[in-house]
């Protein structure tokens, strides 16, 4: 009976912990509400990174584009496989102090990530101006 009580206590404690940012997430276009890509967030050397695994393209769009708008080392790299989230550091339930790249326009923003209600919140900002996107868990291949 004592073992059952301890097990129940551990389960309760685990369910109250922050949800993990790691895994595959479906990005949603702010304007159309349609899926745009699948990004995998992973940990390397204690920091979080994110790379594009898949693009959802409209008819007429390049199915395998390069980042011709990028101005850093990613210039003319293929978008699929590109690391767009870099150097995120854990701060409690959030990850921050890293950067996120928008491969459609080549702009790089400071970034903050956290999970809220099972969805990934992705905030890109410059100074006091910011925009927060909601990414959904991706269950596909």
C-alpha cells in the first residue's frame, strides 16, 4: 500500500511539471491559418535548436526552396534541413536568449519558447516589439 501511495505521489508531481518543447511542431501561417512547415526542436550541448523537416507548399511554390534572402551563413542554403532556431537557453519553464530566422525574408529575431496548453508558443522580437506564434504538435512522419 505504501508503494502505491508513493507511485501516486510521483505521478502527481510529474503531471505538474512544465511540458517539454522538444519534438516536432507544425508551424501555422499568420495570414492564412494554413500549415507552413514542420520544425523539430532538439537539444544539443544543453541548448535548444530547431530545424525545418518539411514544408507544406501551395501549387506553384518551389517545393525545395533556398534562403536567398538570408544574409548570414545560411544564404542560398536549402530551407528543408535548415536550422532556424539557435542557442536557446532554459530559464525555468521557458527557453530564451537565442534567435529565430524567418527563411521567407531572411530576418533574424531574438526568440523565446514555451509550452502552453500542449502548444508551443514561439515569440520573435526586436527590442520591445514582438510577435508570438502558436505551433501545434506534429504527429505525422
